[in-house]
C-alpha cells in the first residue's frame, strides 16, 4: 500500500451496498445485520463481568422522501427568519454583494447536506468518504415548505430585518419572496414568558381556553398540510424559552390527565405543551428547541401511545457543543478537568427574554448538565458524585444583537498534578449556528419516519421508538427512551447517526481498526 494514501470524498450522487444481507427493492431497501451489545454484571466478589450479546436486526427503509413541511413555533424570530431566508436563498440561487465581493448561498453547518461518513477503503488503500445523503435519499432543503406561528405579526421579510443578521443586499433580494409569508397567530400566556415580550405580542389566538387553543393549532396544521399537499409535517419549537411548568400528579403525569388538564384549563399547562399535544394528536413529530419541560411525562406518554416522534430538549449549537467536545478530549485523554468557567454575552431578543430570572432557570440547568456522562465515564479521575467546578455566566449586551461571544477557561490537572489551562474565545451569529440544526432535525426525522425494524423475536416490522434519541447530537439535554443512558459527548452522538445510517444499508458500525493492514 502507498504511504501517501489520500482520503477522498466522492461527489457521486448515490452509492449502493452489495451483499446477500442487503436488497434494494423498487420502493425500499432491506438490510439485516448482527449487532453486538455488551451486558455488564457485577459479580458477588464485586468484579465486573462483560458479556457480548449478538442481536439480529432487520431494517426496512422506504426510499421515497415525503413532501416535507416544517412549522416553526416562533417563525418570526431570529432562528425562524434565518432558516426561512437560508432555504429560500439556496432554492432561488440568490447571491449577494458584500464589501469583499459576491457571496453565494450554502448550507454549511448542516450534517445532512455537508456531513460525510467513511464508506470503506479501495483496493489501493484509499479511504472513501461519502455524504450521508448518498447512502439513503433525504428530502432536499429546497423542497421543504415552511410555515408556522408567532405571537408577533411581522411578516418574514420584516422579521428578517428585525433580526439584523443578514447582509443588506441579500435582504433586499429576499424581501419580495418573504413578504407574503405571515406567521399564524400563536398561543400566548403571559405566565410562561417574560414581561418584556408583551410589546411584541400582537398576533395571538383570541381564546384563553386551552382546549380551543389546541383545536386551533390542530386545524392550522391540517390546513397547512392540505394547502401545500404535504405528506409529512414536523413542528419545531424555536420560540422563546418558557419558565418550567410545575409537574403535578393528576395534572401532567399521564396522557389522560394531561388531556383532562387541558379540558379544565389548568394553569400549569404551558403554551409549548399545548403545541406539542396538538402536533402529536395530528401525527406530527415535535422538536423542543428550548430547555423548558414541554415534554412533561403525560406528553411523552401521549407521543408513545400515538407513535409520534418527539425530540428534546434545547438545541445544542454553540458553547455547549464546544464543551461537549473539549471535555471529552481532556477526560478522554486521562486528564482531570478541575474547573470550567464560561461566559456568554449576546444581545438578541431571546437573551433579553432570559434576563427574567424565572425564564433563565431552565436555560441555566441545560447549560450546566452537558458534561455529566463524560465525567461519569471516568471513575479513575473522579470520585462518585465528584464533578468539575462548573460556572456558567450569561449576560445580555444589547449592542451585540445576535452576535454571540463566549469566553471560557478550563483548568485541568495533567501528569503529576501539573495545571493545564485552556482559554477559548468563540464568536458567531447565534442563528447561523442554529439554523442548519433546525433543517437537519426535520430532514433526519423524515428519514427515520420511513424506517421500520424487526428482531428475531418479532413477527412484524415496527417503527423506531417515539422518543427519538438518535438525534441527541442536536440537543443540550437529550431525551432518551426509558432504559437508555444520556449521551452528551458529541462524537458519540455523531457516531450514533453515522452507524444508524450504515446499519440501514447493511454496513457494520465504523470501528476505525483498519484490520486489513494491521493484521495483514
Ligand atoms: P427570538 O426571540 O428571536 O424568536 C422567538 C420568537 O418566538 C419570537 O419571534 C417570539 O415572538 C416568538 N414566540 C414567543 N412565544 C411564542 C408562542 N407561545 N407562540 C408563538 N411564537 C412565540 O429567539 P431565537 O434567537 O430565534 O431563539 C429561539 C429559541 O431557540 C429560544 O428559545 C432559544 O433559547 C432557542 N435556542 C437557540 C439557540 C441559538 O440560536 N443558537 C440555541 C439553543 C436554543
């Protein structure tokens, strides 16, 4: 083998896997694969025993992507308007002038559009990488139909101006295409949002009756689907962070109690839970992009009963994502992170909203929890219940707008307790980090909706579990089905998506062993 092997990314559109365990039929691809998991038991003497167990899985993935619609709650916000502007600019091929010259639209930051995975190796030892979408057909972003709700009446062109994110020439060209997009009236409950948002709430559903509010949202979804002849709609919460709703037995603990609480207009059912319930009852997956407890136990049960996907909580886009990479590197290399002190400052509307202490609580909790599994994975460095000293400071600085800066200092102990200090500074527009995540979530959810599976003890094929933990990569506090641990480490989360894609076309998970050369 050459010593100068180059990794190549194929730009060819499709690739197919051959073998007796994979079959490409007219409308679906079927694969069967032995997947291994390792069961660990504690023996009477306290030692651990690990037993690998093989399970045979069959997968069936429909090949034709649905006609997809995304309904964003908070469509007129910074994220909502940036997602919309980005999709329209890409669809129409709109270029724009800046002081440095012409810029072209793209979807950088999106795994579904620009992520690649290693397919395998050629006979001359060249690694071959392919885009995710060359293994299985995905919805094209240009084909996505956008809609949604906002408590502010600004149309999407006005919302894009208010967000102060895109360049003037681009906004001028997008304006005629976005002006006709107008958010539907939203559910407004001043109990769950900061008082400083009251001035923008001029587009609200006129009834305070929660059952009627759910009914209106359900009708909106149905109309949107019919009007655009959509097969599949994903509802994504990208409205402001709410305060926590109080979890009460008899109110939001079971699906039945939650539906009854909505009928009796119980004050602890939040607007976001009402949107989630309406989506689930319409069979539409729901993503909770903020940290509040929208997905109360009753809501999760409702999703399970109706077999509708839910994904939560809080988009993992900026500093938190960095943290889940950096701490993974440090702890993963056998070093002890002693303290992490992180500062964020930004000046967008959601940050303004978070200056209210009650709204800040869920965000603070979400930002603080992202390293638990990484630290917990290393009992040689940390005693039980020991955690790094972790401080999260976030400040509102109006003049920064959507531009988010974060500065952080990590103090780690390495060999012979020597301190290893890391200082990091990041700056990016908050919405530029988040928009590709919103697009990916909808595109991957649409794919997983086309997947069914069967193990040797199942007669019929069944859909994936409604709590869609496969997309934990995108969330700060990933929701998982009962019995599945939370994974925050970013590379493990990415490997989950990658290996799932591979399994669906009959390829084993990536092991990075290069057995063929190490053991020739
Ligand atoms: P934003 O304030 O610009 O937009 C939110 C929009 O939601 C506003 O237009 C507001 O009018 C609307 N809204 C509020 N309550 C509503 C309701 N009940 N129904 C309908 N519309 C409602 O905020 P943003 O910067 O676009 O962020 C959106 C959300 O995404 C926030 O909750 C934020 O915490 C979360 N988030 C963002 C990022 C990121 O941008 N990088 C990362 C993680 C989480």
